């Protein structure tokens, strides 16, 4: 019982922290239901989440001190990573468990790898809860989103091809060709940014749509694409996940779904 009280306190502290403002705002919508329900019906997720919040708050408080705590901070960073890894592996048995994962996701609006990994974990849990892998064609589910996704993919592929061409002739004697490729890459980079911005403004109405956005997010990250467009796509995916979770949360059979872990 003592651990439960300490964990609950850690959550409240983290939720009030200025650096966790998105979490605090989301807690206003989800805390009462998701925390209470998951504590009883999705215990493993609940414990994984409170472990992370405690680790996050401890690291934050230690980092903010002016003392030389290099070794302590390194140890706390490892503990935070272990807590996150545990949460990613843990399967939510109810939609409220997924909501708790989503609250953790909001803490990581800067780190791309963590965002990708937790969204993938949430999608996996949603797939298992509704017993589907979203195999239907996105062009049928959401033709507008499918068109935007296809546009981004095509531009990203063209940009990658130009980058390969540049690598092939990147030596003395091909200045004119290299300059032409550089100009082409600059133009394509602008087109990619614009296409991603358009995509970020189109809501994903299905898990498949969100998965398609996530795929592009990873692909663009591998090309070192950055800037306002990627930030917009990142927030767009979080909004999509939030909306899909609230929709699933209103489907009563999913609230208390219990299936055995594999």
C-alpha cells in the first residue's frame, strides 16, 4: 500500500511540473478514469507508468540542482530508460492502459525515437484490443490521406535518388553536375517539407492511417529531414492517437477487455 501511495504522489508531482505541461493538460481529461480503472484492471501498465513518472521526476529534480551530480544523473538516466523500455514491452489489456501510455508519450515530444517507439507500442495494443491488424486498403479507408502519403513517399524517394547520384559523382571534375544535383535536392527538400505540412493537417481516422504517417515520420528522419514540417507531423500523430483512443474509449466492450498475454 505504501508503494501505491508513493507512486500516486510521483504522478501528481510529474503532472504539475512545468516541463510536463502537456501531460498535466491530458491528465485533466483522463486521470480519473484511466488511472483508477487501469490500477484495478491493467495493473502491469499502471505500475510501468508510475515507475516511469517517478524516474522522470527524480531525474528532473536532480538535473535542476547546481551540484556536480554527473554519476547520479547518469544512473537516473539509465533508470528512466529501463522504465521506458519496460513500458514499451508491456501490453495494455484495456483501452485505459493505452491511454496511460499515451500520457507518457506526451512527455517525449522532442525525442523522435521515443515518440516512434511508444506510438508503435500503442498501435500494437490497439490492434490486439480490437483483434485486427488494419489490413484494409488505405486508399479505400481514407483516400485523401492515402494521396497525401503517396505524394510524400514519391518525393522522399526522389530525394534519396538524387542523394545517391551526388555520392557517385562526388569528386573532382564534376562541379557542374554536382551543382545541378544540389539545386535539384534543394527544390525537392522544399517540396517534401510542403507535402509533409499538408499531410500533418489531414487527420488520420484509422489506425492504418496513423501507421502510414508513422512510417513516413521514420523515413524522413532517416533522411535527416527536420524543421517545422517534421514538428507538425509529430504533433499531428499525437493528435490522431489521442482522437483514436478517445473513440475507442467510448466503445464499452474495450474498456474492460481482458485477454491473456502472449
